[in-house]
């Protein structure tokens, strides 16, 4: 189960329809999360350190296009307030 982090051009983001996806916002916080579907999102603002069950830490934030796999159980540690477009598959 791999979290995929990409840097996509504005053109590619538009092609995928990212800017029409809903927006989710969250203040600095820490919480458990489980993905029961694949989620793709594009970070407009923020910085997050994601901790997986096996202790791996993955950092992402503003400008990143992130794909979270179905079945991922993790802890979100939001360091800077997050604002992101998101879409479930």
C-alpha cells in the first residue's frame, strides 16, 4: 500500500478536473484515519506528516498531488492548516 506523491502541472490538474473537486479544510491537529476508498487530492495549502501503522512517515503539502490507497490506516499530523481539493474513486 503505497501513498503516491506527484508534482503535476497546472495544465495536467485542469485536464483531470481537479479544480472542480470539492475542497476540504482542517486546522493544525492530529487524528487517526482509514481509507475505505482510493482518494486523490491536490494540496492548495498546508503541511502534513502522515504516519503509517509500520512507523513510516510521509510528508506532503502545498503543491502536491497525493493518491491514498484503499485500505490505508494512518495518523494525520497536520503541521500547517490544510486546504485541498479531493476526489474519491
